[in-house]
């Protein structure tokens, strides 16, 4: 019975590690995409949203 619980713990640990790894990778991609979009907008002369009200 101990071996069964060991397998459950090992499998669960591996699943959690994989989920954390995927989330970190996605977070890094989103961070890079946001930085690239901001740099693009500044290069093109667009205003980057800094919470200021838009002039009409």
C-alpha cells in the first residue's frame, strides 16, 4: 500500500511542477509581448496608455 501512495505523491508533484513551469513560460511570453507592443507604439508615435484621460 505504501508504494501506491508513493506513486500518487510522485505523480502529483510532477503534475504541479509541470503546471508551474507552463505558467511561468506563459507569463514570460506575455511580458515580452507587452514590452514589444509598447516599444512598437512608441516608435510609431502612438500614445501609450498611462491612465491619462483621452483628449477629444
